[in-house]
């Protein structure tokens, strides 16, 4: 089981709680987590990844074990602490401006 923490605007859109629990087949990657998340909550499809390119949308970041993994390939393996459910994968809304 993988735990995912979403920002409040995505929680409201998806109708989820603060933390979502997902079962992932095979190796845990951000791409597989997002596939499972979008399958379970179809209203989130296209909100985290672009429909066409399947790349992370601007102003969203991924954090695993207190490390920003936003620029790693989406098919990179997640740390064992995330894959085992010890730690959650955070999807964070980034803020721009000065």
C-alpha cells in the first residue's frame, strides 16, 4: 500500500481525504502511483499530469522522504519507505511570485 498526500485543491476536486491509500502492482514509481490515483479518482485525470505528454504539470511538486523528486523521470523507482507505506508520497502545490 502506498500513501499519497494531496494538496487541498486536488482533495476537493477528487473528493478524497487528506491521505489516499493505493495498491500498486509491480515496482512503485510516480507514474504507477499517478495511474492508480487517476483510475480510482477519474476527476483527477489531467490535473497532475498533462493529458498529452503525461508529464508533471507546472506548479506541482513531488516529495518522497523529504526530498524533491519532481525532476526525476516518472518511471524511477520510489524509495522503499514510500513503497512499503512507511512514508507518504507528497504532491505539493508550488507557489510562484516574489
